[in-house]
């Protein structure tokens, strides 16, 4: 009877150790702080960085257009272009083909 009890102890110990190792391995790979989550976050960072750069370029372009239409610096060509595009204005000597 004692021979049987000695065999059960190590079996229980190694079973518990295996279950804990499997749990921690799973958590390290797919948990909320795991490898897959890290890869996903890095991909999101790359995507958001590209969007930020695109928006930054758009803001720079709009700031340039705003400056060119300001009172201090008036670009007559840009003003003429905006009047034509937004207001639909044309000069009297121009022919419009639609």
C-alpha cells in the first residue's frame, strides 16, 4: 500500500506543474499582454503613424492656402482660382464649355 502512495505524489506534482506551464505558455502567447497582442498593437501604431503624417501634411497644405489668402499676403491667382471653383464665376470674355 505504501508503494502505491509514493507513486501518486510525483504524478500529482508533475500534473500540476504541466498544467501551470501550459497555462502560462498560453497566456504569454495569446493573453492580453501576449505576443499576438503586441504584434497587433505595433501594427496599429504603424497605421496610426501613417494617418498622423497624412493629416499633418493636410494641415500644412491648408495653413499655406490660408496664409496665401490672408490680408498680409494675397495671392491673386489663388483668389481667382477659388472664386471660379467655389462661386462659379467667369470673366465676360471667357467661353465656358460644359
